[in-house]
């Protein structure tokens, strides 16, 4: 790839520059501009917004593949060689992984793990392949199917705006663990996206188990007083993903409703209160099914509500 003239100008030794007549130097600057300043990562925050697009965020180092988005750094998210290892406390990667070819997904995740300090947070979002396939079965109109194709394969408005990879909660959990992330937690957003977080693995941080709040669970909600809760429909599934077979205690607080929990060797009825479920997780997917004994009647909430967890 040809080197831009501005960059070449920046490489000219100082002793040679002094020998170029001032008039010629001025004419060159008028024609080609001043050479760009070297990128200094230390001049930017310790939070990174990858694939920023038009969403350049204050307080972040905004990185994008295309300079027409005016990011702080133009770069390839698979190889961010301009950024030092272990410097960053947070990396945001919303709607990025699906744009990479499948073989590049683990490469990118390991690169993002490299950027993070121990315990640093990755926040990401990708389409939920299973949810989109369910939509195809539920709505039998050409218009709706075209819209779903848009979600599956991208807007395709420019180079880089195509989707090459798809994800399930299980697959995404596995990729994150393989790349060196722990305390992975995923939830469904807007009925068709996986959104969640993982933290750069540290030694002695406990069993590497991912929690995937699957079909039937709604997004966690937050109160002004700092409290939080998660509603579920009448039936819901929690996927626990484990790197290896391990004992695991799942602690739950049931705030509203009563529920029957089955799977992973248990069959228990839960009433409101705190509960500790002692589980023997197998390697890979472990699925717990929650069934509410009755639905809750909240006139101000149009969702189907079966129970609420703290």
C-alpha cells in the first residue's frame, strides 16, 4: 500500500529539511499539508470505544476502520498495534463482532483482552441468531422477512457494513472464555440482540461460569436508589456455561411470585426469599428452566410477568 506523502514528509531527517530552500518547503506544505502528528495513546482516556462509527463518545478513545467517521484513531480492531497492552479499564464493542469473518472473531477478542488491565471490562453487543430465526417462523410476510434479513446480514451500505458471523448465547460465552474473559453475563435486548459484559481474567477469581439470561428473562432494571431487579415471563431459561465440570452455587433472591426450577439435577419450588442452588455443572451448556406458578397482574406493565428476581 503506498505511503501517504504527508507521512513520508514526516520521516525526512531534520538535517535534510534544513537544506531544503524555505520557498520550496512552503510550496510543498501548501500543496500537501503538514505531516500528521504521531498518535500518542497516553493523551487519550483509558476507555476505548471500538467501531465507533458515528457514535464518537466523550471520555473515550474512539476507534474506527473508516476516517470519514472522524474517530480519534483509524485502525483495525483485530490488530490495534498503536495501543499498549494492559492500559485500559474498559473496552466497548457494540455491533462489531458480527462484521468480522468467523475466523477473525477469536483474534479480535484476544486483542481486546490484551488491551485491558486485569479485571478490566469488555462491554459488547451482537445480534442473537436464535431470536432472529424465531422471528422468521413467527411472521410470514415478505416485508418482515426483508427486515430480518437486514438484521442478519447488515445494512451493506459501505465496505465493512456486512455481517459475516452469527452468535448464540452459548457460542458467545465460549468465545469470550477462550479469549481470556471471566464473569461473563449476557442478556437479551430489544428481543434480538445479545448485550453483556466480561472481565479480563485474573488468577484466583473463582470458577469460570457465564450466566446467559435466555428466552423469557427481561433486561435488568435499575431504580433511582441503586436497587436492581430482573423480571421474567411465565417461563424462562437461564444458561450457565462452564469451561470445565465444576460445583457451583447459584444465589438467587426471588422478590415476587413463586417458581419451579428444574434442570442440572435439581427440581425445586422457590417461594419469595433468598435461595442458594447447589449445582454440579457439566462442561459447556447447563440449562435451568423456570416456570412461574401464576402470572402477576401489573396493569401499568404490558409485558407477561411471572416472577421477579433481585
